[in-house]
C-alpha cells in the first residue's frame, strides 16, 4: 500500500497545509477553513468534494495508513484509532463548510 499513490489529494492537503500550523498558531479546524475558503474563492468545489471522498476511503482503511497520515500531516498518533478520531474531526469540519 502506498499512501501517496492511493490518496494523492490527501497527500497534498496534509503536506501543504498542516506541517507549519504550529508555527502559525493555527488549529486544525482553522487549517480546514483556510483550505475550503481558498478553494471556494477559486470556484474549485470539485477539489473539496474529492478530498471528502478520499477521507471517507481513508477512514475505511485507516489500519493500513495511520502511520503515514501522521507523517504527512506532522501529527503524532498512538494508534489507528487515534488517527481515526483526527480524520473524523477533519471530515466534520469539511462537511460544515
């Protein structure tokens, strides 16, 4: 299994938005809002929809990818359930907007 190949949208999202959030003093919810706003302003709703689909797929296969999710998003997860809670929070935030 290859996270980058299987979830290219999430790879870009996690790597592009999460690693520096601590330095910018942003919460994970702030990061999701920033991502959604940027794509709304560019009328790129499809990108957000694709991200939600990928998150749902990843949630269903989290046991195989939880370490990579942590690496790419610069987060530490003790186990797959910890990563799953985080992904569900991200999905809830995406669904709000």
